[in-house]
């Protein structure tokens, strides 16, 4: 979900549903602060790497190997 991808204040802003005033404030802040936009954009891009296909396959492989090892240990 979005909260897993966006770290509020670091790689973007999370705004509660219906809080249009806060949304406007956050957008204005990003419009006037190009350094903040760039910084959040870079951090956001870095965070997406943990959701890449390669990363997910690596984590799935580790999970399967752990499950297989536990099953082997239980059968001893």
C-alpha cells in the first residue's frame, strides 16, 4: 500500500482522506521548494527498489528455503 511506499515527510507526504486544506498546504510547499521536491523524489525512487521484482523474488526464495529447512528439521 501507499503507506509502505511513502515515508511521510521523507519520500513524500501522506494526507488523510478528505483533508483538502492539508493537501493544499503540502502541494504549495512542494511547488515553492524545488530542493525539497528533488530530495523527496530521490528518496521515493530509492524506496521503490525494495518493491522491485528482483527484490520480491529474492525475499520469496529466502522464505521458501526457510520453510523447506524447517520442514526438514521437523522430519528428523
